[in-house]
DNA sequence: CCTTGACCTTCCCGTGACTGGAACCTCTAT
DNA sequence: ATAGAGGTTCCAGTCACGGGAAGGTCAAGG
């Protein structure tokens, strides 16, 4: 498979796939013409990475998860810890965004949104 | 006021304040020795920026909001539009993070987290 | 007067995870 | 022979700063 084939199969852009090789997440073989030649295992790894990224794991987490995946002697506790730490980060981020959303929803609701200059949003930001 | 004074008052790091000058959000005066000399209006603008950033507005949004704040002839509708667009972005991001959280919560719950290699988290990522 | 230490300045590099674009090579079909 | 679709590498830019180097300035103490 060439890069565009595996890109279609995994949903990852070719640029991203090249980047993942650059940082050592995958090591596709090369044809004599220099083209990357992807095996099934490469496609599988890329799909794995795509799903891990879709769950918001960082590249470094992905590297760890991939290594654990390939390690038959792993402890599931190690996987769980990575996932739990990441979940914690997401929950923190959620709390922060919810707080922003609540404040903004309130402010937007207060603002007339007409042609007059008087605006509670700006008043709040300026703490007038 | 020197930069560290206004940093204390606004809660923004000196680095951030210099950066805001760099990109033209503020224009503090200079003393003969080259030090920035902050007026009340500068401190006020920086506090405004700090609060807008805390609500998650991008720097470009902050630039727009600051310009609207200083424009006595603004229409509150223009402010409201910026805030509503931003609110929409936050709500989209929240939905995305909530989806990640739900999936991760489920997976973490399924995983024994012991010394055995069997792991539903990896199974899910690999779509085995 | 000299030194010390805190403060200030500019400048450059690094962050995360790519994306866009340039310049160039290779394959396939006409 | 050529056109077009693919592939390659490399460089720069994104966003909003933060770290750190190299050097100038200021106030206090000896």
C-alpha cells in the first residue's frame, strides 16, 4: 500500500502519517523508488493511533499505549493509569469550559444586541 | 508603574504583558531609561484582556473586544456576536470532550487494572 | 566609590500536533 | 514525449505564550 491508500483506510491525512513516522510512531518499509510501502501491521497501528487521538490522548500517551499494546507481558494496570490520568485532564478541562460557558451564556443573555453602545458584556470585562 | 507592578495588579506575567505590547494590544509609554511606564489606562486594558482571556476569547477576539470597548459609537450587537460565536465554539468543544469522557469512563470502568495483560481499553483501540 | 542584587531590556528558541507550500522525483496512460 | 497524479524532503507557520541568555539600570549598603 502507498501512503494515500493507507490514508483512505485509516482516515488520517498523508501529512499526519509522515509526521507519525518522523516522530517514530511507525516505521513503514520503503520501495526501491523511495515510496513508503505500508503493511497491514502499519495500517493497524495507524488506525490504533487515530482512535487514541480521537479520544484525546496526547502523542506521548499514544506512544505509551502502542508500546503497551505490543507488549504481551503488560499489566492492564499500566494501561488503566494512562487512561485515568487522561480522563482526569479531560474532566478538569470540562469544568473549566463549563464555567466559561455559564458566564458567557449569562452575559450573552443580558446583552440587548442592538445598535446601542450600552453592553453588559463589556461592562463585565471592564469591571465597571 | 513598572512592568512588575502592573503584573502584580493584573495577575498577568511580565512576559505576557510584553507579548501583548509586541502584538499591539497595548502601547505603554517609555521612560528615558527604556523601561515601560504603565499608566492607569494601560493597567485597565490589561485587566480587561486578562478577563477576556480567562473567558477563553482568542487574542484576535480580545483585540476586537478592546476596540469595541473603546469605541463609544459601537453597537452592542457587534459585541454580542463575538461572544455568541465564542460561546458556540465552547459548546462544540464541550460536546466533544463529553463524548471522550463518556467513552473513557466506560473503558476505565471495564479495565481490571491488575497485573494481567488482558485489557478492554487496548482492545477497543485496536478494534479487535 | 564600589558592589550586590533586584529589576529591566531585547532576542531567540521551544512548545503540540500538525498543515501548507515549494521544489523535485516517479509512475501510468496517452 | 508529455501530462497528470501520485510520491518525496524540507521549511515555515499556527497559538499564546514561557525559558533562558546577554546585557543595561537602579537603590541600598559598606
